[in-house]
C-alpha cells in the first residue's frame, strides 16, 4: 500500500514538474516574441551641413543660428566629423535601425537637386518617405575651431558649436533637439568650468574631443525608443 502511494505521489510530482517546465518555456517564449515585436525605429541621418551667418537665412530651416555672433570659423569637412560622432552614438542605442549613409546621401542628393530644390521641408519629407525612415536626423555645425597649442599649453582653445534635430518623416515636426556651444576655458578664466575641465583630463582638448564631450551631454536627453 505504501509503495502504491509513493508511486502515486511521484507520478503527481512528475506531472507538476512537467507542467511547470512547460509553463516556464511558454512564458519565456511569449517574452521573446514580445521583445522581437517591439517596433524598431528607422532613422536616416541627413548629411550634416556647416553654416555661417553669411549664408542665406533659409538654408537651415531646422538649425537656425540664434547666437549669430557666436558662430565662427568652421574647419573644412568638420561637419563630417560631427556627423560621424553622432552616428556612432546612435549605433549604441537599442531599438534603432540606421539607414546606411551611402543610401541616404544618394537619395538626398537626387531629391535636393531636383524640382524641389530650395524647399527643404518637402525635400526632407520626400527623402524620408523614399528611404522608409520613421525619423530624420538633421545636423548643422556653426563653429568648429581647432586648438592651437599642446595639451598643457594652449594659445587658442578648441571651440565647437553644433545643433542636431530629430524630426518625424511625415510632417517634419521636431521631437528632439540637441544643442552644444562651447569654447574650452581654463580654470583661471572660469572656476565654474572645473568639472568640464577635468572631463578632458585637466588638459586642453582638441575640437574632436570637445565634440565627443558635447555629444555625450546632448544624448542624455535623447528619446528612449524602447519605451
């Protein structure tokens, strides 16, 4: 009799364990499906532009240079440096699919040189639609001045001023704006710059290093596409 009860208990326990395992596998599978079904946001990064106050006002609808006199020297192809830093930061964010820069450039060049030349809002809309992008990242560089001197002694510090906006493809409404305008200062010039100065290792940073710092700062407010 005891042997019979023991077998019965073992049988029931076995069924319970099997049911528990099946339930666990089902829950895990459901979670994986839910994770995979999260909508990935597709972003196209429009080729960044370098802009100065001298250029026509309508050339930068999404990057108005409000500071005016704060703009300054822009080294050649510095917009590409800022764009590369931005794209590298985007690659670290989950829930984002980046359209290749080659494809974006080809489509943007084709559409911007066509009949809609000058109408940037419509150009952006059409570019985004043709690329199948949910959002467009539009960036402008207003100042990119390199450090003159060494890490420990600088005649002229690095100075960087850029703005990036993330807009919806369908109506070009802005959902995020990242803005960075900084010229490195010594502790003697501004004691309140102590945290920023030590971010650079207590040295005079290069323009690219200053850009990295600025990008890290603005990405603290970048949209979380997984929520």
